C-alpha cells in the first residue's frame, strides 16, 4: 500500500509518500519526505502569522507534491482534458484558495494519476487557516484521483513517527506497552499514556505556554531571532564556563504531584532577569550563552522530572519522545540517561531530529495505523483544537 500524506498545520508544508510494510519483519519504506520550510519568511516577524503561512502553503503545496512524486518516479506526463463538471467541483473545493486552484489545475492537466492507494492529511490541532489549505488540497486530490482520505491527528503523528523503523508483529508494532509519551512542540506539551496504538490518555499537560513556545519567547526577549529552540540550544552548547554568577531561573511546577507543566512564569522570570542587566551585559557573549544554557536546562529539568514520575507511576515499558522540542540534543541525551539510571527495563524511543519537527512522514505513518478509518472527502473538516 502506498500512502501520500499532507501536513500544513503550522509553518511547514510537508508532503510524504510511504510504502507500508510488506511483511511482519519489515518497517515502513520512505519513498519521499519533502518539507518546504517558511522559516525565512516568519523570521522577520519573530513568529508565525497564520494568514501569511496560509498564503505560503498555497504557493508551496503543488511544487512540493511535484517534487515528492518526482523523487519516487511517479511524475508522469500526460495531457488531461478536465471536464467542465470536474473543473467546477475542483473550483468549489478550493473556493478560498484561488491561487492553489490555479496551480493544481495546471498540475492535474499535465500529469497522470500516481500509483497511490490512500491520502492522509492533518486534521488538527494547528492553525485553522493552515489546516484548511492542506485539507482542501487533499479533498481536491481525493476527488480528482478517486483516492480515499484518512484524517490524522498531528500530535499522534509526533508519537507514531517513532514507529518508522520498528518491525511489525501480528499487525502491531513490536513495542512494549504501556508507554508514556512526552510530546513537546511549539503549541503543545503533553504527557500521554499509551495502552496500545489508538488508545491514549492525556495524563498531564501545560496549563499555559508550551515548552517550544517558551524557547521561542525567551529567544525573542534576548533578541536572538526565530525559532528560538534551535538558536538557544546552539548558544547553550557554547557556554563553556558556568560559574556562581550564572543566572538561576525558577523551575515552575517541577515538584507538584500531578503531571502538569507551566512555562509562562518562566518566561516572565527570564524577562525580569534580562531587564535588570545593563545593555552592555545584555549584549555580552558570556551572558547570552549562560542565559541560554540556563533556559534550556530549566525546561529540560521540568520535562524530565515529570516524564520520569509518569513513567514510574504508570509502570511504563517504553518512553516515547516527540515534537519539535525533541530535536533538542540535551533533552534527548539527558532523558535517555535518566531512564537508564532510574527505570528498569524501559525502552526509549526518539525520532531523528529531522523527524522531531513537523513533517508529513509522521502523518503518513499515522494514516497507516488508521487506514480503515477512511472518510468521504466531502466530510473532512479542520479542527484547530483537536485532542488526542
Ligand atoms: O513540532 P513543531 O515543529 O511544530 C509544532 O507542532 O508546534 O515544533 C516547533 C517548536 C518550536 O517552538 C521550536 O522552537 C522548537 O520546536 N524546537 C526546538 C528545537 N528545534 C525546534 N526546541 C528546542 N531545541 C531544539 N533543537
Ligand atoms: Zn508539531
């Protein structure tokens, strides 16, 4: 089975094509995983503007699909005449995305229907205008090519991308349950209990800002640019001389009995600390690297403490890390070490950094697990606040 996946929930336009496992011993075959990043555009504004991101998705979707199909050798020229009735429906589906309609029409006229069995598309959570572009694009392809769609939860995608290389066994991946998953991204920080694939319970989450959002806001306060996570982690690694003068930030909710988080107080503490410094200090490399190291470590300390607590309390046999912040090398390293040291017989899964941040491969894999839940293209809707 070949799955084409589309991801547009935030500022990355992703298209992926996978071949699902042939037998119980093999994993997924990644045929294409293309991401068109909008970072350069949003960088100037220090964050993602939904209307601008929507426009960029409209521009990027067709070229990204073209690139993906080309990579797989599925881009075959054929001159198609689109009937008035089909054209009318396409236009209706992409009524709010006129430039995408124009691009897609030209594409559909030029190329053959590819050998794809299922389309998977992100339904939510995410930025509503962005989700709709991807969904309408999926609907148009589903209608025109007559291929079924399966809607996918983005957060579940961040978890199940970890199953990419695990061989299947009797229809299920060889993973030991129960598992605890920490999903840390720009919009979410959740601890999720997995009893099996498809059976999830959110046992804790942030009460305000997400961990990635805290990295992004902290970088803005320090005048470092966007997105904050990768910038802060790079600078943090240059902090070669931590000393008693190094800034010390509070670890909000680290020792509470629940599995919840709170990062907005941390952002305020960073702001106050920063404001107290002289302009000269604020600009000094020593201060910036120390601050970045402390911000990163504070977030890591809180995330690890609660994840370990959850894993112990729920007797987890596997801990799964996912979401953009899981690209953070220190978080990956420290969580792995802590699990090894503190929990007996517990596996640790984390995606390659490139698959930590948003991509369509995670949507394709999740689509595979829900392949029986196809719905008619007319019925699919975006849900910006979709919960796992
Ligand atoms: O999952 P993702 O790509 O998009 C959302 O679904 O939100 O996550 C993006 C977030 C951003 O806040 C970004 O700053 C953060 O992930 N991030 C990182 C790193 N790379 C990306 N945070 C810490 N360290 C990193 N290396
Ligand atoms: Zn994400």
